[in-house]
C-alpha cells in the first residue's frame, strides 16, 4: 500500500490553460467544418447534433459541450461569415477608389467573393430560423452584419449628398444594392459549386453560360449605378 505521506508529495500535472484553450478551439473549428459539410450535402433540415457527432466520431454529449443546439451551431456559422464579410468591407471602404462607381464595383465584388469563398457558410448565414425561441448568442453576427450594412449605407449617403445619385432614402438604396449582391451570390453559388453532372437550378446554365464572376459583378454594379445615377 502506498505511503500517503509520500504520495502527497507527488505533483499532479494538469494541462496548461493555454493548451486546453487551443484544443477547445481546434475541436470547435472541427465541429463547425463538419457542420458546414453536412449542411452542404443535406441541407439545414438534415443537420443534427447526433448525425454530426457520428461524422466526427464523438458522442452527442461532446458536441453539446460546445453548442447547446443546432440553432446555436448555425448561429456560429452565421457569425463566422459576417465577421469575414465585415473585415473585407471595412478594408474596401478605406481603400481609395478612383471614382464612386468603382467603389460600388469593389463593394459588390468583395461581397460576392466572400460568399463564393465558403458558399455553405453563406447558405447557413441566411438559413431560415427554426420555430421556437431564438438561440442564445452574444449578438456578434448581428452586430457584424449591421456594421457591414452601415458602411455600405454611409458610402451611398456620401454619394447622395454630393449629388452623384438621384435624391432617395439611403436605407432603401442600400437595400437595393444588397438585393443585387445577395441574388448574384446565390446564382453564382448554384452555378460554380454544383456537381459537374447536376443540372443548374432554374435554368441558370442557359442564363450564365461561362461568364467570369468578377466581370458579372462589375456589370451588375454598373447597372445599379446607372439606375441610381443623377
């Protein structure tokens, strides 16, 4: 039998706090990546904590240590997308552009490029909310989305004040621009990321045979600018 006095002198090694945090961050990121892939293959309805745990060879209880519900998990994907979008929109806003029209082009491009970079994050960001009480979040996704929208609206307000656009409500104009960016992103996601043997939905292949996404972004931005121009 071990001597209690000697046993008490043996130091107990606990994981370093930094190492624990790094491991939790890696596991959390792995869960989000797996959720994104599951969402991509089967859609939001098929995304479940149990199915996700099976894909990761974890127990459902382990997943719940990181995310309390499927809605909370989708909220985290939404937050990641809007944080990336905000960083890029902020960079675009402070980067000098030769003309306001070019600045609008840049805004449209950076939005669509961010959506296409991780298309299933984008789809998750705009997935319909489930019925019932909203998931508990810290509001980061909403704050980032609002900030990105505010940057766009500020640029539009400057153009309105300078007389470069016809008099209009900046909020309404910003919403029109967002509708164009969102619609363009969804069309290109369906076209660019579909399986080679799968038909494009809604006749997209016939409408957009082999156009360069960047050129299409510029063309749509120019169309919006001409429609809003003074």
